[in-house]
C-alpha cells in the first residue's frame, strides 16, 4: 500500500507538469500565429480597416495622455529656485 501512494503522487506530479507544459505550448503557438498575422497586415500596402481603426485608437490615447500631462504641468505652480545665501558664494 505504501508504494502505491508514492506512485500515485509521482504520477500526479508528472501528469500535472505534462499538462501545464502542453497548455503553455498551445498558448505560445496561438500567440505566435496572432503575432505573425499582425506583422503581415502591418506590411501590406493597403492596410485593413481593423488595423487602421486600432492604430487610430492608440494614437488618440497617446495624444490624450500627453495632453493631460501638459495640462497637469501647467496647473502646478512654478518652482522657485533656491536662493543663494552669502555664505555659499
């Protein structure tokens, strides 16, 4: 009975690791296929509608973010330089 328990635990560990490895391999292959398609679409002379839409959304988001940074910097009071005392000269 003692050897059965060890074998069961060993089989469970190997099965779990094998299953996780297969899952990661499948997820990686799906990721690569999507990446390849995106690169192919970006190199086409006439861009697909979805590519143009996503690119426009990204550029709009970046512009809004930089605009918010500019507005936040303008709203802050200016920082005064430290005054030099005569002992520092």
